[in-house]
């Protein structure tokens, strides 16, 4: 069961998967959105340019139907005239055609933004396989597309039929009206029908766009194994990462051990904790922890300290506080300044005794360590019995 669930595409696509699909040209596409945008642009273009276009077409029609005596009896003049009228007709429609072309080219940006990929242009001969084509026709996706086409036809056709039926009296009266009145009336009916159809198209777009986004996300869903594989590729194999972390810890431990001979004193628990401190009057505002550890690591710190003749002082509360509240390379907390100052004073006296002789310094006891910094100090809850 676990193996089967790993092969099921139940995980949402990662950003890396989405980016790879986009680079390959696999994005959500809505033909209905492009169709709606082109129709809307065409309607707006006709609304804005309709008067000028109508005037140009009327002139071209009048000029085309007007023939002089020479052109009527000279076939050699007809083809150049036809060429001239065709070119002028094309130029009359050119602004509208350019508007439709630009809208068709830019409408996909509404859903996916700017994208360029050459992979969809590469030849894929597997698409020429007739069996695969038949399979796609009768697949679930093909049936969904068929249902969408039928639904779109019913919505658009139904709205058009309703618009005609609703205005049937005005449509029938067009034949009995003079051309000067019938043409504006026909234009008004066409614009009303166009607006109703565009409303239906807007409803189709509102349904199709979320469906295309959902279907695209569904196609890119990943199995749990794919998620793990991608995690290994992007973040590294967990075993390798663990090995690297282990090596880093070992290198940090070696660097720490190399700093112990430079320490002024090692404060111990005496066996559980060990913290090595170093202080230089120049460049340091407070003593710094150069090494610390517990259990076996604390024992090793003490061994290196003995080998390098670094003084060792047993001060359990101070050792616990330093180990708990100070990291490697950090200065000690201000609350421990007084206690550490007494320790360093003892160390300096001990160093002078070893070098010059004299009286053996007294080992400091009862160092002033705040109870709240000592992890071993029991916490008394408010209201508890004393």
C-alpha cells in the first residue's frame, strides 16, 4: 500500500516543477479567453472605426460600379482597376485587422504573462501516430473538450436565437421600411445581439479559465517519490548532508581544541562541564569562551589543558552558567563579570607564584554566580510552599 501511494500523483507541483513546465511551453491555456478578447476588440474596433470604414466602403462600391465608356470596352483596363479597388479595400480594413492581430497575439498574456519557448516548435513525430490521435479523441480530456464545445454552442446559439425571437417584430418590419431607416435599425439590432452574445461568452470564460488553471495544476501534480527526488536534487541527499554536517562539526571541534592552549583558564564542573576562557587587555572588552563541552568532550578539554599547563579551576556553578549561556567565540554575560574577574585574578597570582615563587594563592570559593544563570538552581514557582 505504501508503494502504491508513492506512485499516485497526490502532491501539489513544486515551484521548480512549474518553472520547468513553463520553460517547456506547458502553461494553462484558455481558448475561450482569447476568443472573447478578439471578439471584444473587433466589436470595439467597429464601434470606433465603423463610420470611417462605412464611408470608405461606400465610396469603393460606388467607384467599382461606375465604369467609363473606355473601361467598359477595353478589357485591358479591368484587371488594373480590380487590383486598385482590392488594394484600397484591404487598406480600409487594415486598421481593424491590425487591432485583431495584436489582440490575438497579446490575449494569452492575460493568463500566463510573457513567455517564450522554442520547444513547442520542435518537431514531434509521435503526434502523427493515428492510434495516439484516436486515443486522444476518446480520452477524458477529449470528452471534456467536446462537452465544452457543445456547451459553448448551446449558450451562444441560444442567446442569438433568444435575441432574434425577442426582436422578431422589428426584424420582420425591416423588409417594409425604406433602406435609409432599415439599415440603422438593423445595425442597432446587431449591436444588441452582439452585446448579449458577449455576455454569454463572458460567462463561458469565467468558467473555463479556473478550469484550465485547475487542469494544468492537476497535470503537473507529483508523486511522493518525485517530491523526495526533487528534494534530493535541490537540497542534497540527506545522508550526504548528514555526513557534511558531521565533518563540519569535527572541523569545528578540531579548531576549538587548537584554541585551548591559548586559554588563560579552564573552569570545570568538575567532570561534567569544562569551559576554557581567554582574556587579553588589548582588543577585548570581556573574556571570551574559546572552548566548551560536556562529558567526554569536557574530559578531552581537561586533558589538553593539562598537557599545555593551562590552569584548571573547579567552580561548578560558574562552569554550568558559562556552558549554558555562552557560545564559542562569545564574550561572557555581564552578570558573570565579577565571578570571572575573581577567577582571572587567581590565575594571574598563580602564574606569578609559578614564575617568581612566594605565597601560594588561595583557590577562590563561593563565586558570585546569579542563581537565575545556574541551570542547577531549582526554580521556585510563585505561591509554592517554602
